[in-house]
C-alpha cells in the first residue's frame, strides 16, 4: 500500500502528541485518495512490534536482562533499563540506546539487542519506569512521558549514561544513540556529559541548545529524514554552532524518508535508508569507542 503524504503528516502529529489516536484516525478517515477513505492507510501506520523483531531475546550472541539502578535527582530516585550484553568475556565498549517519546517499547529493546550482537554493552533505559514503566502500548506511553517533569526525565537519562559507563562489563568508552525524542536527548547528553561521552549518533533529533554546543567533546554522526520539516529546520543553526565550537560531526539526510524511518514496526520504515544508517552507526561507534 502506498501511503498518501497527508496521512504521514497526520501520523507525525499523532506521534508527537499534538493529536490523539481518535483524532488521527478520524482526520485520516475524512481524507480520500482516489475516491477511497484513507482510514486503512492510517491503520497501517500503527506499530506492529511482533513482526518487527530482528534479534530474538534468546539469541546466543548476547544476553539481555532488566536491571535497576539509582538515579538521584530524577523522577523517583531509581531507574529500570534493558541491558544487553554480548557473549564473551568483555569488557565491552558501551552504547546507551534512548527511546522515543513513549517509553521503552519493543522496537527500542530490539535496537539494544542489535547493538549487543555487534559487540557493544547496550543499555536502553525506560524513562517511564518511575511511573510504572512502558505500559504496553504507545498511546498510554506517550501520555505518561508527556506528564513527567522533563528536567527530571533528562536527569534520569544522564544517570543512565553514567551507570552504563561505570558498569563492570564496560570498557569505559561511552557512545549514545537515540531516536526522535531520544535523538534530541543524545544531543543534550553530548553537551551535559562533555568529555565523559566518546561518540553520539542522534536519529532525527532536536538540536542541542546553541549555548551548550561548546561543551560537546564527542564526535557526532547525525541522521536526518528528507521529509521532517520541524527537525530539519534546526540544522543550519546547529551546524553553525558545531563548526564554531570545532565539534567533529557528519550529517546524512536520507532521500525519500520520513521522520522515524529507522523504526521497522511501521510503514514509515525505509529499509534501504535504515540499514545504511545503522551500518554507518556501528562503524562510527567502532571507530570512536574501540
């Protein structure tokens, strides 16, 4: 099914919490494409996580488990995350994997496992753990995340990065990647952590504050979608700030893609672009984390 661009635009509004699920489906249903309601297109965009798993949680190349750790100054003082450890002795370079604006859903857990089978100790924190954790569906997850104190939520991500970096199986080299909200948080952490962070790979994330950019010490590999007006509009100023601060960076914008193109649980997924972006991500982490 080829999905009309207007439906993609409505889905983007829905994903970012500007409209709810009911309004998304109602407005899509009111659109017609070749005389037919676009409701089926809208329904096709909703996540299908079971079909999207690429690395089984029983894969022998890694071992995954949920872990709890302190998070002083965060939403509740403690956090829960999904830790995926490669098979072998270690220590391993570490990669923090930050979720979108809806908590630790199965797609993000799968990304952590993908990083682990490539040889990285990967932690995917659940920003919703202080309020009960990812609730099993994205609608409730989005509502829960929007209701959190955003400063405390960022503190929880900062503490997660430091927990991972100091983990007994970590080499001490820390990379961070994230998607959508997690992409913006990757940029935030690059500034907040400074020399504690060794590589950052934000996927279609909001730019760091210009005043904070000079604090960044980690090289950045930045992935953007071609059609992503709000995020892409931030790039010129972000690029200028990175250049002025002497931060090593490389940006790729992927033709024919929508915001969320790496997420293989919905039709926004672009297989060619997602695979290329992930290959670049792994190569970048290997180069900078050892």
